[in-house]
């Protein structure tokens, strides 16, 4: 669950304006609708180390499978924008230690994200991930890697699973799944892709409506009513109703 997408959904830029309650609420909605693991962007943990621990517990309660905490300063910004800043190593370590200590579910995946590569270079990033792993991180999310060789170096330095962020229009090339796998990457995320696909289609559809006065020419590109009903499991809800509200008053009425 992308922090950038939630920000956009709220009509806000991705600069740390969303709140923990907003992130937890949306995380719970998504986790409820899928049996797949839900990985959540928890930004910088929404405060000091004690707040980070509480963030972990609230997101656990929302039903997520994992989350990542980053090492940017507050207010943070999109990891593929210039001008971002990171905290010192001690603060970054405190955040991860607090997340690990706050965790109640041992199966919750805690990823440490670092944005230091774009600021201080790859050697500094390799040093930082080692320290974040020592602090208890289960996996590493190195933001804005430039090539596959950097991912290979990151995996070797970290010794734990490495995540690749394959966001479009960013600093990283859009590598294929097989390329990432060959570089030792264990997880790949496409955090804003669905938003971009959906909003691109929406903008083009509105252009058609303006120009043609009807959407008839693009109806074939739309999700059908039946497809939406299948996605939302209308049939399952109807079956549930039938199983619960199956009583009858026949034969129980007094004259």
C-alpha cells in the first residue's frame, strides 16, 4: 500500500502530510479484501521511536503482513525527488529497533528503507543497510538504485532479502522480474502503477466525453458491471443473507 497513492487519493503531495490513522484505515480496508500479504508504506513511523512502536502495533491490528520504515527526515518526500535528506545513523537505527521491539506478531515483516544512496552514494548506503540489519530489520528497501549491480552489492552487504521499487518515472530503470531475480532481489513492488494506469484512462475518457459528448466510443474499455460485481463478491453476500435471514412467519400467526 503506497504512501504516495494514499496521498494522491487525498489530494495531497507525497511530503509526509498523511496521518497514521489515515494509513491504518486504508491498510485495513485493503487487507480485508485480499488473502495476499499486504505490505504498507509507514513513512518515517509517524514520530519519535515510541511513536514508531505504536505505528507497528496499529498496523498489526489492521491486518497487514509487513511494513517499511524509512530514514528520511521529517517532513519526508517522495524517494525519487531531488532535495531529500536522511537522518543520522543513530536515529535510523532507533527507528528500526523501536519497530522491532513494538512488534507483537513475530511473522510481521519489518523492512528498513534507506534513501541515502541518492544523497551520499552507494558506499554509504551499503554501510547503512548493514547497521539497519544489525538493528533487527528483516529485509532491506534501498531506494533509487541505479542498476542491477547496485542491487547485487546491496544483497551481498545486507545478507537479508532486498526489495526493489519499480516505480515508473523514477531514478531506477524498470527491470524485468527475471533481471531482478538474477541480481538477488527477493521482492519487487509497483506501488503507483495502478493509480497511473487508472488515472491515465480516466483523463483520456474525460477528453472523449468533452470532445464527443458521450462515452459510447470507450465503453468497450471499461470494466463491466458484471466484472465489478464479481470483484466485490455480490453473490457471496447474497448467499450469506440467505443463510441468515431464512426464517418465515407462516404458521405462526394468530387469527
